[in-house]
């Protein structure tokens, strides 16, 4: 199945964003580990977050979805052992976070997922958990899921964990640290990628009553004996989802207003606003929201280590910019739902754009893209980012458009509201 995208004559849209996927995963887990009932407003209901929610339900939490509010009755850290393996689809976040959460139980937990998920690295997390007294192993001894956790609670202490592959390893340990018998100390080895996602984790923990100490992104400490407190909690708008509409206005010369995007958010992807400003767009904040007006685009040079998920979006925008855009700092994109560096380079080339893969990024030469069918590699971010090209270039179609359900089930509804066809 393909979805044809049609160029639009004029873009002037006002949109309210769905909840942040990153905040949704973390608030679900915090609420599930709290004792009592939390009410989560604007929680993202997408494939990834539903995998987290169902796993928590299988561990004994009661989760009730309403129209605007999700109620979570937590277990206070007293988790049940599921009758069957926890299946987590393509959700790397769910796999990494819940492999750690399972350590709080008493018994044998098995966590598995899709073929692609079972190729994604998790050994650094398992090694770090072992230093805290957790028996967690890769079933096939290849450093990837399925994961088997022989749970007997969390002893705590000091652990060292690599920051090179994923910040989610640090976030996973932070989320369970309050339940440890002893204080947990985390020493990060190497440069931590995707640093803002750790900030999101700590923000949610603090909002649910957990205290911590940190020294930048090198050292974290969480005192033992703390407990999450049930909360009424509102999930802020998703900055990752915002990028597609900001990018749409940028490359069409249109205008978009995002009513619930917080420009002071700790979401790293909020920095995409600044990137588009550097490329020539005009941005302003007002009581109505964040407003971006597209203008003629010029190339940029940027390290995207703190917002790697937006590299596909930036690369598509760069295809329409004057000059050569250099994107660096994202070698770990090869371990996402697809090898995103290879996928982006391949699809840009099909659009007729000169592009070069480097060790840690891409070099994109702006040009005149042509129509083609975009293969999405079952990767939601490839589908959503390359859809932007069709707003400007006739003849662009997206294969497997349904893969956007992973993070943004209503994406195409939002997308089709952007403007009338040219």
C-alpha cells in the first residue's frame, strides 16, 4: 500500500500536538510503580506507549483509558510475574525500560519483540544491571533481546554504564533506583548520546516525588528508600511530532502555529526550532503558541547528537536548501528501527539529491528533488519525514504509511489538514 502526497498551494495551519512519547513512557512507568491512582492527561496513545501500558498491566497495574485521561493504579513496586513473555513489538524504549523494571519483581520475566527489536543492542544495560545485583541475560547470548530477568529485587550500589549507544540505558536504571536496598550510583562511561532524554527521565521522577543528585551527564545518584507518589499529571506536547509540521512550513514557505509546544521544554527536539531559524525561517512565541514562518532556506552545519530522531526531518528539509548541509554526531542512528543513516541516504538519492553517508552522519547537497516512491523500512520517522517532500514535489508516494502508528497514529489526519492542494 502506498500513500500519494500532493503538493499544497498554501500552508497556514494551527495545530495542537499529541502528548510527548518520551514523557508518556516515563510517566506510565512512574505511575505504575507508585502506590495509588494517577491521572495522566494528554498521554500519547500510540503503538509504543501501548506496549509499555500492556506490559505494566501484565505486571499487575490497572490502566483505564478515557477520552482525555488515562488512569493508572500503581503497584507500589510490588510487581506480578506474567504468565507469558512480555511482547513489546518494535518498541526499543519499552524493551530497555521494562527490562530494568522487571528486576523489581520476584521470579522469571521474559521480554521479547519483533525481529528488528531483537537485533537492537541491550547488553550495556544488562551489564550495568548485573553490577546492581540483577540477573538479566540475553537469551541467545548475542547482546540483544529476548531478555530473561531472574528477578529478586534491586540490591543497588555503584554501576558503570556506557553512554555511547543509548541514553535509555541510564534512564532505565534511574527509573528503578528508588526501590534499591542501597543508594544507586551511576557512572557514565564515554560521551552520553541523546542527553536531553535523561533530563526528561529526571523531570518525571521529580514530578512523581523522587529526589536525586547529579554531576552533569557523568554521574547520578538516587537515594534508596524513596517511593513514587501518585499524581495528576499532564503530558506536554511532543517536540518530535512538532518537527514534521515545522519542517513542512519551512520547505513550503508557509506558516504553522503549534498551540501546546513549550519552547522551554527539556525535550531535546525543541532545539529543531533553532535549527530552522539558522536555515532562514522566522520563529516567534505568542499566547497563541509557537509560530514558524518559512522563508528561503540555506544550508547549515550541525551536530545532532542531542536530537538524533530529527535527522531524517532535517535531511529532507536540507534537500530543498541552498548549499551543502553537514549533519554530524549521530552514529547511533544505525541502531534504530532501521539503519536511519543508510535509509535516509538511499531515499534522498531516489529523490535525485546528492547525499553522502559519513561515519557519524550525512552530507546533503540541496537541489531539485523529483518524485519517487519512498520505502520506509517499517520506520515511522522515515515515513513522516519524507512525506514533507511531497508537499513541495509532485509524484512522491510513501510505502507502508501505516507504520506511523508506532508514535503518531493520527499523523496523516494532521498532515492532510495543512493546506489545500496546488
